[in-house]
C-alpha cells in the first residue's frame, strides 16, 4: 500500500498543474496560410502518460490521427512528415512539419514550421470549439430563399484567396471553373438553413460545397463505387453516406442539405444518405473558424472542373 501511495504521488507531481486544459476541440485561425484555410485540432488524455490527438489541416485533406503528440514543459507539440506546399506557385516539398503551442488566456497560441527549409513559420491561434444547442427537432420553419447564383454573373461571390485569379465564368446560365481555379465564397452568411444545389461533373473530377465555410459536402465522380467518408455526398473525412446515390459523369445531379447547429442531413439525387448526424468539427475545406457565428457558402474550384446551375439557400428560423 505504501509503495502504491508513493507511485501515485510521483505521477501526480510529474504532471504540471493545468496541463489538462489542452484537452478538447480547437478551431484554428492561421495567419498567412497560402490557401486561406482554417485548421482543427482535438486533444484527449492531456495530463496522462499517453495523450492523443487528431488534426485537420496542412498539408493533408483528411482527419488524421496524430502519431506523436507530446506535452512537455507547458508546450504541446506534434509533427507529420509529408509533401508540404509552402507556396501556391511552388511545387510541394518533402519535409517534417512541426506544430507547437502554449496555452494563454484560454487559447492556444502556436507556430508551424518546416524543419530544414528556409520558410518563415506560420503563427496560429486555437479557440475552443463552442457548444451548439440547436437541433433538427422539427421546430424550424423556412424563411425566404436566397438565390446565390442569378444565372448571369458571379456578383454574389468573392474569391477565397484575395489577389488570385478567379478562374470561374458563366456560360449559358451555368457557372463553370477551370481546373485549379480559386475557391468561391458567398457574400451572404447563414446560420441554420436548407441548401439546394444542382451540379455536373466530368470523369474523375472533384469539388465540394462548404457549409458556413466550415464543413465540406464532398462532390466527386464516384459512380458505382462503394461509399466512404471521401465519396460523393460525404461530410468530407467525417461522415460517410449510407449508400452511393451518384449519377454517371456528365449528368446533372442534386444535393439537398439541411444544417441545424452541427446536425446535418444530406439528400443526393433524391436519396437520403446522411440523416441528422453530428459534425464533430471543421473539415479540410474550412476557411472560417468562427464556428459559433453565421458563415458563408463556399464552392471548391481548386481541384477538378465542375458546373453549377443552381445554388439556393433557404434560412431556417423559429
């Protein structure tokens, strides 16, 4: 008994007071990120011998388990070895990316740098993900629909990356991009809503729709494939559709999405594939980390070619 008490005392002294405050989900604003993206981090087990973490951000597009998260002397650190794009006009480089952060006034203040490369470190701020109480409980009613595409021009949209060529045009009442175009961000912002979109893809193409600029509904030519967290209609890397409801490339398709709080329902081509499931955090397309506030609709243009002929948002109110 005496030895057990001594061991417990040693372990408690080895964990600095307050280290448990690293635990939780964090929405991350990044200063100078080349693609204007936001990141996301979850930490569990801070204050124990085996803390765990999950990350969404540079350079990958998925929700990645962190293999080597450490908290030492009040600093959280982790790393990934991958191909990193240090600038939009430069090819990716194989490197070790290292994240470090400390707690200050309830926030994470951190840096990201590439070891062995003469690239200035990025600074970032992590804010605790807010609690959302809104639920898809049948009490919401539809407001006045908002047509984000007027069939004529792109006047309702802004570029996600300022100063970069847009890469989108309107032809015969259809929005279309060139491969590698800028992403689009709606001027208007929304909280709870229904979204109706009509789109068309060519073979092997890839796009997405960002809900509040935070959660991507994946658009992908995946006709005939098994569903996963990365296929058409998925909440990218987080929620898989229950079935593949995609049409062949070249055919017009529809999304009908309901977002209330963090609860999402997705209907692809008239078939419900996600039913009131909780989105646990930001996805790779996120560019607005202020999760407790209304956010824009965003359209991914920096992957493959995609066409949109209708994008309607109907706010939900009480």
